[in-house]
């Protein structure tokens, strides 16, 4: 089981001076952000702002050119993705990414693979299915037969199976009907109330700031604003650029 932090002000994720990109093209410029225990922090920005590149760097899919990435006080900048997951990183990728020819139950069990020897794994399955009752009804169905909203629930549940200390949600509202989006964000709020720390990446600024405690605004690979979410919601620059952009 991932170690739980005891100090509510403890920094779970720290990104300091991150520079990265693709080939010779720099995308992220000296980014600094942190996520503290028990809060939801959102990273917002228009398409092409660099949000997905930040996440790929945090999870280890894009190498950092410079700067550091720390998880729970441990430098993970040059550590492979699988090890970051073992250290408590839960990932819900953009575009869902279920394993279509496996059942709902099998997808969930794979999410707990790094904790397969833990006695609480069956309890975690029950907890996930209680969060998303529709998955309990469909547990023996192939993931390919689920609707888009059900698949999003499945990948969130799969990430929760390892009992992460930090859950990263990359565009969880993308392509979903408003009713399903409401349900997804109800669960996100519920998870935070239960003590889970969350980094939320969203193009829908209004939605992201509504559920978050703090936020960062990314533009052209640089952080142009960071503040309490309530403050950012009232900032004229955020309102002019993002609100209503969906």
C-alpha cells in the first residue's frame, strides 16, 4: 500500500523548473507547480497550451530536459513510469484507453497489479464498484461494449485500484454528455473528500475551477497565472479567455 502522508501541508507532487518537448522543439518552459496532500489542483489552458505534455513528463512518457519532478519528496525525474505507479501515482489518461477485449473486472484487476499481493485488493474492488454501480452490473462484460461514459468510469476505477497517493485526471470530461460529466465530477469531489490528492487537467476552465482548491493557467508552455481557484474564477484574464470555451 502506498504510504499515506501525515501532514496536511505535505507536498505530494512538486515540479520545479521543468523544460521538455519533442525532438528539438521545446514545449514546456521552466514550469513550476505543486500539489499538496488532500487538495484538487487543476491545470487549465486552451488546446495546444502544453497541458498533455506536462502530464506526459510527470508520468515519465516525455523526458525532462531540465528541472525536477518529485513524488512524495522523492525525485522521480529519471524514473520509469511503472516505478512511479508503484510509488503511488494513479493515471487516468485522455481518451480513456480501456483494454477492450478484457472484461470490466479484468480491467480493474490490472489496475491493482502493482498491489496484487496486498490483502485489501478485494476490498478496493468492492469500493470502486460501489463508486460506479453501473460497473458492478457490467463486471463480466467486455470493456469494448461499454458506452463512452462507462469507459471513463472504468479507467478511473482502474487507477483507484492501486490506492494511489496522487491521481492524475487528464481531460476526464472530453467527449462525454453533460449528465455523465456531472457524475464523473461528483465522484472526483467525493474522492477528494475521502482524502485523495488529485491533479486535474481540463480544457473546461469553469468546471475545473469549480471543483479545485488551486489552479495553474498554462499558455504556450508557460504558467501565466497561479492562485486559489476561487480567485482565478474572478480573474478577468481567465474569464475572457476560457469561460464558455468548454
